[in-house]
């Protein structure tokens, strides 16, 4: 079995459109990064791959040259976590794709934070749009899950993002700010939190938000954190972009100052492509191209 390539949907392409708050302009020189955290790239493998596929992907990742200037995390399916943890090079960390809201018990099909910690899995993705929009997880539920995971020592990648109708209706910030508030209501220490902005209309469609669209939302998220949590948290929290990130578009996205890295879907299933995206960190330390 080979990994399935996400379907493309060119009809979803959206013209760049201001969402309201004025976004920051690119700097003419120096580091094009508003946050102070290290560049971060996560790979979400979703429900893809049999054992042979996973072994091949791990072998590819082990052979790739990846910059030391980026934190790299990959999230295999639950059943492959021990295999990947034991065979992947140690500088690439491993994440789960979800965790239950509380302790172990009679919750068929769920995996708890305690079980992940027991497997020495340091990261978990929470609030992904496929959990929100297919499984029906509410903002409040995601916030509760974040609180519990953090209380058990896990680091979290907290996902936010709007549907196509939200963006077309001009409600992008309403949606992502409500998602952020539900997280902030349950998080007292943001040290182990990474936020991933993933516009749902761009996930697995082959359509990517323009760098300007992504930057505008990222700047809005950072400003929300400044206004509602603290300036220090806003500076230190890494805000990732996700949604059809590829080796072709990562460079231009990485140049935007409020984009601190990526959460990658389909392209994370090919070692060379994922490594290229990780290495787009070089565009954070090069002069910005205006």
C-alpha cells in the first residue's frame, strides 16, 4: 500500500482579500520573524500508511539533511507511534494526533495523555479541523483537552481555522478568535503550546492561502494573544501555517514575519519534500525579498 495523495480542488482558489485588521509589512532586511521562538515544522501523517510504508518514510527522514535551526515533529497514526519513536532519528520528535480529555477509563477508541507519556511521546495535536468538523469537537471541548494534556506534561499543537463559508462571509477572525479564547480559558502556561492556523478550505485541497492571506491571520492571532494573554506569550508562541503546504510554496510563506513554521499534511508523507519544507527556515535568516 502506498500513501494516498490528497485530492486537489482548484475550484476552491480564493482571491486575496483583506479581512479587516491591517497586517504588518515585511521587513526590508534582517530576520523576518515577529515571534522569538525557534522555527517549527510538524508533519501530520493522518490515517495513512501500513507498516512497510511507515518504515520507508522513516528511512527517508533518517537520510535527509535537515537544518539544526528548526524543531521538527511528526505525527504518525496511533498504531505506529512505538515503531516511529524507536526507529526515527532522535532530533525529530514524535507526536500523537489526538488525546482524550481525561484519565484512563471506559472510553472505547480513545487514547489518553497518560498513555502517551508512558510511551515517551512528547507532543500531541489537538483541535484539528477534521476532529472539529467531522467528529464534532467543540471549542470548549478542545480547550478542556488542551488543559488536561498540558497538566500531564505533554506539549500541544493547537489547531485553529475557518471554513470556506466563514472566510467568504468575512468571519475568519470571529471564528479563530473564538477558538483561541476557548484555549486561553483553559491554559495558564503557554510554554508548551504551539498554535497552528489551518484554513479548512486549504487542507488537502491543493489550494494554499496566499502568503498575504496567511500573514494577515497570523498577525491577527499574535495581536489577539498580546491583547488577551500577554505580550510575552504573543512573542514566544509559535504560530504555524497549515493547508496544502508544499516544497513549492514553503519559501514564500516562510518569508512572512508572523509565520513561525508549518503543520504539513500530504507533503509530510514524502521524506525529501518534508525536508525541503523544514529547510525553508533559511528564508527566516536571509534578507526579505520585497
